[in-house]
C-alpha cells in the first residue's frame, strides 16, 4: 500500500531552489523534466521505500537518488514517508548534517 509522502519545510525550500536554478540556467524544458522525474521517484518511493539504502541506520534515515546531482534523504514511518532534504551532491557534504 502506498504511503503519503510529505516534504519538510527544508525539503520544500530545497526543491523550489532546484526548480529556480534549473529554470534560470537551463530553461523550462529541463525544469519540467526534473519535476516529472521527482514526481515519478516520490510515487515509487511511496510504494517501495524499503528498497532504498540506509544513510544512517540508527536514525532510520534512507537516501534515494533522483538525479546524479540530487538525492532525497527520508525516513519511513508506519504511515508516512518524510523527505527531509533534496540535497545537491555538488555541495560540501558537511552541509548535510544539520539538514537531517
């Protein structure tokens, strides 16, 4: 059964920043492709979260690659999938720690 996927305020801001960056630098076609891919990945995630590897097993944080430049960090609960950040892999990995 599919679970509801929710984005934290940080993840929502990250997602919007990616869309803004893509629109400004690459145009609407690339932006639309990313948005469609993101939606497809989150739909798959809602039904199959268990197949994704753990980033931090004790905290039950998993990761899901959307594109080579964007990774979702999330937690699965009994009823929800909570996405904590849409992380740009070109950033310093140390920036990830306070986000999750």
